[in-house]
């Protein structure tokens, strides 16, 4: 014969289950915290130099095989592109090393000059602004990358 819990017993069991759930969730949230600053109050760093074609329709902060910009957590850059208008395409490219596509021996402090480059997406390199003057890119992660930005005008 199976016994059915009384109302007081049910309430105590429910409180115990809810308490256990709250305790488990509080431990789970500890794992989600990061050690890097969540602050975004710092002003963006202006980047005035770069490569612009003669028609002023394409911009890159560095050539493919150049030294990419240091891009630590929460860093913001304003890339002043000097294009004729607002770019319609802004492409952030990322690497874990400063000179990923440089020929061997041309980037002394890069331990891995034969590294790869990947297209930035999501919180790694959101584009916070794009206008006729500059493009703002931010690293909204706790990882350090190296950044190359290309911008193009439309057809």
C-alpha cells in the first residue's frame, strides 16, 4: 500500500526542492562570471592611418600581411577611413597573433607568423558605429585578439 503525503509534508518537500534548485542555480551562475572588466566607459582610440585606394572607395587599417591592431578585452577603436561616403561593408578580421600573414622573419616579436585570420562576428568585434567619417569596432569579450578592419563603399 502506497501512502500519500499530507499537505504539510508536501509543502516541506516543495520547499526543500525549491531550496535545492536555488542553491544549484547560484553555483551555476558563479561559473558565468568573468574576470575582465565589463566597463565600456573608456573613449575609443582613434586610428587615423590606413590604406585608402585612389578612388577613396576602399579602406584597410593595415594590409593583409601587416601588423594587426592589438585588440584586448573591451577595447574600442574608431577607424577614420577617409572614404567618400559611409561604407556599406565593414569587415573585421581577427587573429591570435599580431602578424598572421607576414612573410617569415618580417615580424620579429610574433611567435607564430604563419597563423590564420578569421572573420569577426558576435561579441568579438561588433560594429558600434559606421558613418562618413569613421567606423567604430569593439571587443566585447574577455579574450585578446589582433584586428584588421576593411571597409568598402557600394557599387
